[in-house]
């Protein structure tokens, strides 16, 4: 009976073994990265009902974040401003702008503008803006260079591992409270020593146990 | 394998039990059926696949749904943020606001403090500053929020069943009013204390001169007030000062009942009189003679089982003993308890108190007051307020007159305001159809609504401007927290005003109009705002007339005949659905009854002996209770109702709960099976089959003649029907620890002889481990001593709880509070009967008999609230394969829902059986309005996730964040758990064990403190304080050797 398989067929078990191992490693690496919030969520930039430009308002005009997001220091939730806040200026400026038509309509009818949520935390993760901005976490640290965003997009993964990076080593990220809303803040050379000193003085201890956020 | 020392049989038997603790008749018998159902962690049914489908089918379903879920999860859901257009003043998104308001509860105003999230009220608490509430809200107040979000609430004005609008009704009224002076009108209204309603009512009576108005109460007359009318000639309001009482005798008087209008402060006062902190403290003594085993009976030091019909004779015998007059020839003349109690009451003198019950005739109430007066107690333990009530005509007479007029055709208009009389008087339906104009203002399209011309939806009290007077008379105003969910919903004030004046004024204007006369004219606006802010106007109680009252002679020795033999029926308000007004409230339907622990049903409750005499049974079969049926017939009306056997119930007496068997129309579609029957969710969707309260239980009200709460004339026969499954939680979560007490009860004299008896009674570890020295506990002997824990900010606070069983009266308020705070879901009768109930806090009710022999005639009773004990050595933590349940550095045991994969190992390993598993996605199909009641600070759990008490971790975190923002440390009392907040008896203490001055540490140091199952060394954070009894030594001599 002739040989049914050529000699090099002996390679098949080895190849398939290495192939499955390599394939497994590849699959893990593939899922690890491509299914991660870093790949899926970062860069999410949905179209908004009003083409509001943070680049113009926060960047060029230099408005402080808290002019609109006024609750950020006292509430867990940083508010999206009511139409009223837009109309503070836009009842005077650009009153005929087409882009602002939905704002004027909302102001006239009382119907709210439905903004699309960009930064999404899961419902089982409880986060407080007030706790962060009062303890030296800048807007920029989590939201990126908003002052350069024509359309707001998600700059950081907002994943748990990403949160813990800072919670475990806050001295690498904190800034003085009067620089919270500064965009493009440059830390001084000795900032780690400064932060360590502040952390000790103010007793800043970011919790890293589960029940700090999950309940 | 680690060898753990186990107790040998000899050692076990050597532990001589002092008393036998048991939870049900099945437990007492302890047969194979019972053993089978309690020995495993889950009930036999609970661990099976969800309703109806086999395990294989379940797996197929899961596979299919996984595939579908995988596909649907590829898309990121788009969420929108909807800010205000115009920002309301003072509203901060994410920061809940609190508003004072109040509700009308059985004619008495209950002051409340509401939490509202951007205009969405979610949680009800008592008004902290109000003199009657002081921060406590009973279970009906707390549950009432779900009445507003009830998806089956009446939403539209109906004219002959057709949908019309409020404007149509206004037009109709204006035409109708043209002939107002000639109209013969009868108005049946819910009792109310509102000054504004009184004012518009006056206008109405002026506009309609041939009208009569009466308050309609489904439960019948307020016997206590009728009794006062008899005793003093005027219907004075009784204000018991329980805190001053040393000896209390209750004649069928369930004064601790959660349905009573003065529940919070009676409970608070009674708890004060029972509070014992050390051996030197004294405690009041309570004697109870009653038929049903009530919460008051459970607190009794001496309880006599006696038919309610025999109470008048019993009262006469007690009076004779107290007065030292000759025996009257009643069967109770020589009753040992009467003799001893009389002596005790005389010795207590001004600090004595005799209370009569709702089912008793006015004569008994009058005699009780006469005795109080003779003992000198009037002024100390009982005071009287003049609530301005007009002399009362019994409701039965007024209804008789109404029926006479209706039959004669003498009435052309009947108006029913926030009442549902057809539920109690079914023959009224046909009579109403013959009347020219019938108007019904109600919460649902219910029994009454279907037989009237005009049905109007009523606005919930959280949607309307109202006012009222609390039990003590304090004038209070209540503001709405939300615009009416349904445009046409109007308050009673607005509807009566429209009828009276033809003007469609708003409730706001009407209420302010009334208050203009109350508040100083020059500062009206500022005073009005103050009243709204506080919720009440201080120093406006009803006049105290205690010193002015004088007993009328007929009250001193009223005629109290001896009742004939026979089986009596006693009717009472339900502790779940009240008079039926809470019947469509999922929380209340699923609330286990205080005593029987039955959910989603009402039953005919009787003693074991009566059940034998009637030939009926109720047995445990495969973990579920099945009961026989009884047919009760009275004057040609009959009902058929399942039976329930309650140890300690009086013989020859049957107790029936009102308010069940409702028929409520629903406009929502009935849910059907989807996916060719593979989707079984419709089986567990309690909102999916029309109104959830429809057809639950049996309406017993029509059986009553003349609203009598007591009758001996009924014919009672066993009905030949298939046995009926009753869902009760009394055998759920049984900690099968025979002979080792979990609930500890001792007498005062035993306690004085051995102050540490609680610790001596619980078993100890074979190798002693001294772990109860708080607060150093965590520091030295914590299971995790690594730096990661100690280096955590939460480490500084170590949370703990103490529950004082001595003042826990099992009123259920904590359970509803927990449910509202923690988004605990309702699952329906079928699921509860399988042991899948979700309540994080269960209130175990134990019967206690003195001997170890089988004896169930008159057991004692006590309550043991059990939720997660937050063990230091938590057995659940070590078995979780994914560390979803873990130990927080603050010493609490927490669940991380997003980690949980639903192995249920933790529940298997929990010695206290307090973990709850989401066998289904209970929230998936909640109606939109019901979703609105969810607390946004607590995760809404999904299918396949374990959950349990978290010590209200969201409140802890919130207080910590607040303290951090204010740059201060946490203070004792910053954090109040939901159950603690609800507890009117102040039985629950929660706080930081690291703070040596905190109340919880003081309680932990108390000598009555003990832990559940200390012998297994799990080191629970929740401790209990042993229950004490204060028996009369003449009746129960103290044991000679301690």
C-alpha cells in the first residue's frame, strides 16, 4: 500500500500545534486591544444637535469651563448648561445665526435641546465630579484638550484600569485647585514633590477598593 | 483538610434549651416535609430553572439569548442629555432636594419629608421637625409613593365610560349647577382634616341646600371616638401618653397597629416605656387580651387568648376586680390574669392605662376610660384633645338612610370623593345606576367607577396643594412635588370647589385663601413660605380638654352582656393594603404580613383547635403551603376564602382582612408569550397581566352587616375545593439551629440576676476567641491585615449596627424603607412561593413556647430583623470565584454587581441566608412610571446577579463626600441607614465603631448585646440586644435558681 501522506505531512501536527498556540495568542491580543475601551470608546465624537464649538468658546474666547458647567464643584454630576446660559450671550450676539436656530427654538418653546452624551460611565459606577475637582483633578486630565475640540470627543478610555492609574498614584496627576480648569497646564519640574506634600497635608487618599464606586 | 471541632451529639443534647423557638406549625411538627424544605440553602423550587421550563430548555434559552445579546451589544447605545431650557432656581443636577409635605391618612394628616431628584420624588421620610412625626414615617406613608407611580392609576375623565376631558366636566357642572337648589345630593367623602376642604365643603353645602355630606370609612366607625362620645358626651380625640405608662392593659386594643393614625408616636412612646439600658432601669408591663395575635400581643408580658366577642365580659370582670365589687357571673370572674393585672393597675395608679380595641363596641371604650379615670390615669397616660369633630352618627345608620333614599328614588345626585363604597356594598352598584347624576373621584377605574356617570381621576397628594391637621392638631400645609402625571387629575379640594362655585380654581389658590385667615395679614407671604418650608405652623395643636372632661354615668357601668357561644368573625384593616387603597401597590402586596408572613393574599386566620373543629388544614407540601377553603355565610351573602392556622389565635374566632379582592381596570395591554413561547418573561412580569391588585385575595367586606367588625352569626362550612397555594415567607431563610437560640428572650428578673445572660445563652466557640472588644476589633484581628487595607481612607470608619430586639415591634416600616431606598424589586406571588423574594431585610417572627413539648396554644412571640450581618470572616467572600463579594476596608461586606457571574456559591455559604439572587431580570419590563421611583444612587440590578444589604453604602459614600467637600470629619449621625430612619421605636443603631462616643458603640457595650450564631466565628458586624419581658411575679414566679 502506497504512502497515503507525504513525509512532510508529519509537520502537520507541529504546525497545527504552533498555529493554535500562535492563533490563541493572536486572538487574545486582538480582543485585548480591539475590544478595549481604549480602542472602542476613545475618539467617540457624535454629532450634536447644535454645532457648538468648544474650540471657539473655551479656546479662542477663553471662557472658563464653570461658566456653563456650573455645578461641577458642588454636585456629583457636572451639568450641561440650560438653554438660558446660551441665551445670556446669544440674545445679543449672532442672533440670526442658522447654527443657533435650535437654541432659539428651545428658548422660545421651552423644549430642551437633546445633547448626545459623549462621556459615558456605566450605571454601576458612581462618580462624583465635586470630589475630584475639589481635590486637584483638572478637567483636562479626564476630558483632554477640550479647548482644541471643534466637536467634543472622548479623549480617555474612562475604563476602570484607567481610573485606577490615578487613584493609585495621584501625585502624578494632581494640580493646584486654581488651575483646575486650565487647558494645556504645564506641571512645574517639582510637581511630584509638591503633590506629595499636598496629599499629606490635605489627607487626599483616593480609594481604590470596589465599594468606593460600585454600589 | 482542616479538622474543625464539631459538637458531638452528647454535647448537643447536654445544652438544655430554655424555651423552644419555632416559626410555623410545620416547624413545630418538624416533619420530613419541613426538613426537606429548610435543610438546603435554597428552597427546593428556588434553585430550579425559572418558571415552567426545564433546566435543558433554560440552557437552550440562555444560549440563544447570549447569541442575540452578543449581536445587539455591538452597537454603542446613544444616550441623550436633556438639560433644562430655563433653569429653575436652586436646582442643582445631581443634588436631591428635600421638601416638607404631608398626606391624608384615614382622616389624619401625616407630615412627611420627601426626597426629589430634579422634580422626581423618590423617597418618603417623616418630617424631622414636626412634633408628631419627628422623622418617622410608617409603612403606609412610605409605600404611598408607589401609588402615584401606579401605571393603572385612573388617567382620564370618563363620562358613561367614554373618555372626555376635565373641560367637559367643568361645562357639565356649570349646566348642572343651574338647578343646584333643587338637587337632592348625597356626598360620601374620605375623612379629611383639611381646613381648606372644610371651607369649600361649607360653600358646597350652601350652594346645595338639599345635600348631605358624610365621611365614609370602609372599615366602619372609629370605635374609639364613639366610645369617647359615650363616655364624655363629645367625640374627643384620645392622646395616649405611652411613655408615662407603667402598667398597660389592652382589651383587644392593637394600639401598636401600623394601620392606626397615631402609629409613630404611640410606637415611640411605648418603646420609651420599654427601653432598658442597664439592670437598674425599669420597664412597663403590658397585659393583652385579644383574639388575633397582633403586634401588640407580641409585645405583651401576659397575653390572654379570648374571642373579641368575649372582651366586653372580660372588661366587666376586670372592672369588677379593680373596683373590688362583687363578681358579675362572667366566665372570667376568676381569671388569674385579671386578678393579678387589677392589683398591678391599682398599684400603678396614675401610670396605669387601659386601652380598648377597634373591634370593640363603644361601651368597652367608655368603660376603659372610666377605669382610667378611677385609677387616676387621666392626665398622665391619657389626655384628650378637642378636634372639633361633630357628634358622630354611626355610619351604618347613614348608609341605611342612603339606601332607603336610593330605593325610593329620592336622590338625584350621589357624589363619591376618594372612596370606593361599592367594594364594601356591592348592591350599591345597581342603585347608583338608577340615579340621575353620579360623580366619582377616585384613584382607579374601580368597582365604584364602573357604575357611575362621571368618573374623575384624583391627583395624588404629591401632585396637589393640600393642607390638614396632624393627630395632635398641628396645622400643616402640603405642597406638590411634581406636576400631575395625568393632566386631568384633580384634588378633592378642587373638585368640591368646582361643584360649590362653578369656578375651576387651582388648589394653590384655594389653600392660600384658607391660610390667609390663619397667618398674619401683614406678613402673609413670608409666613406662608415659612409654613411651606417647615411643613407646619408651630404651636397650633387642638385644645387640650383633659381637665374639662367629666364622665357620664352610663360610661361607668355600661351594659356588657356575655356573648353566646359560637365561632366569631372579626374584620380588620389589612396591614398591607389597608382598606384596599393600597391594593394596586406592588410593594405593599409583596410585604409579608407582620404575623402570618403571607404575601399577595388574604386568609381566614384561626387557631389550630378551631381549624380541627372546622375540619380544615393548611400544610406544607414541597416547600409551599396549601390551604383548605371555608365558605362563610351571613344574611344570604357568602364568600369562600382559604384558611390559615395561626398559633396563639383565640379559639372559636376567625380574623379576616379587608381590602383584598379588588377589581381594577387597566388600560395596558396584557402581555403574551414571545418567541413562540420560549420567552418566559411574561410569567414573572407582575405588571404584565393588567392591574396587579385585581383579583388578589378575597373581598370579605360584603359579608359585614352594618360595618360591624365583629359578628357571631355567620355560618361557617368547609368548602370542597382544591387546596389553594398560599405564599408565605415564614419558613424562608430558616436558620436550622435547633436548640441554639437565635432570638433571645428573657425576663427582667433573669436579667437582673444575670446581666450577661444573652452572652451566656449563645453557644461559644470551643476555643475561646475574644473578639468582641469594639472598636479595636478590626485593628488587631481583622482577616486582612495587609497595608492595602489600612492605607485606605475608608479604614478610619468601621461601620456597625445594633438592633434592640426589646423595642422591635415588627411593624414592617423598615422593610418598605429598605425597598424604596435600595431599588428592591417585586417579583409576584408565584416567585415568592419558590423562595425567590428579594427583600434585603427580612423580619423573622418566632413563636416561643416554654417547654420543649409540642404546645402551640399560647406561645409568646418576638421579631428578629435579619439582613446581611457584614461578617468579618465572611464565608461568602472566600467562595466567590470572581471576588464580586469582598470586604471593604470600612469593614462592610459589599457586592460588586458588575463582577458577579451568578454562581450563587456565596448564598450557599451564607449562614444567615440573607443573600438574594436575581433569578430573572425583574426590571426589564417595568412600566415607565414605576421606573421613576427608582433611587438613582443605587444600581438597578439585572438578571443573574446576587444582591443583599449594603448597610446603605450609598448614604455612607454620600456623607463621606459631603464631609470631604466641607473639609471636616464625619460626625456621628451623619449617616442614617434607611431602616434606622424608618424605625419609630428607635430600635436600630448604626454608626462608626471607631468613634468611641458614637451611639452604636454605646449599644455595643451594652450587656444585653449578642450576635447571631457566634459559634461559627464569622464575627458579624450586626449585633442584637436581647428581648426582655417583664412578667408579673404573681403569674409567673421567677425561677428560684438563676
